[in-house]
């Protein structure tokens, strides 16, 4: 039977009942766990609340962030994305806009295992 290829080229993986969208996402998850960091996995963020326009209901606009890491009063939103799409670029701009007034928030895109290693080691663990 024909199985369609994922349009982004990544392979979904399930490990111990947890579903990951890519190997990079799994890699980051394991590194956050290994370093005992407090985080949420695949958290849905509302970017624009639902509203009415011309008498019709418009659904809220959401995005799923791979990881939200909590370090004291600092909150870091991490997405592991090898190839950002035009939609993901727009959603990240909206996320940054939503969080712009809180100086304790940070939004990070990590594209490779090397970037994941360096960011977690130098920005989250050795702070």
C-alpha cells in the first residue's frame, strides 16, 4: 500500500508512548530530561483569541511550541525545526509580539543537534 511521504521530510517517532515530530525534537527532549530541566512538551499557545467579524465567529489562531522551559522566573519557548515554513515564520512573529512586554520570555528556534547542544549547555544549564 502507498504511504505518503511527509512534506517536510522528517519522520515521526514514538518512544515509550511519547510521539515526536522529528528526530531533532526527540534529541532535544532527551537532553532537557538529562539535564533535569523543568519543561512542558508540545504546548498549545493561543496567538489570537477567537472573535466575531461580520456576524460570523472566527476561530482562535494557535500554534504548538515544542518545548516551554521554566528556569526561575525565565520562560524559554523552544522549537526544533530544521526547515521553517512561511506559516511557522509568521506564527513565531506573532508569538514574539504576544510576549514582547515580558522581559523574562525568550523565543528560540534550534535547527541542528549542535545548536540544541550548545543552547541547552550554555544558555539553560550553565546560567
